[in-house]
């Protein structure tokens, strides 16, 4: 499972999820449950909030399992 990488894009940014790195801190869904909902499939819905809120919440991921790729710049945060 450590090699799995999932990508979820809203056109402005892509949320990259590496489940093998996830520490299950619950920061993501406790902070932005509209986007990160472990009870749904897929559990990440990047259309459920604005881009800046998604970026801010992903930056709080302590394990690095979640990261951001900006579509227009190609850079990764």
C-alpha cells in the first residue's frame, strides 16, 4: 500500500494523497469535513470547498500524506 498515490483535482490545484504515509491524525477531516470525508468514496472531494481553504488544510497534514500541486505553476507544496 505504500506505493499507492491518488490525485484529486479541482482545476486549480491537485490534492495528492499517499495513504502509506498517513498517520491517521484526523487533522484533514476535522478541519475541513466538506472536502475530507472518510465515510465517502472517494473520500476527498476537492469541489466541496474553495482552493485556498483546501491548501490551508492540506498544509496541516503532519505526516506528509497529503500535499498540493498547483495546476498553473506545476509546483508542489
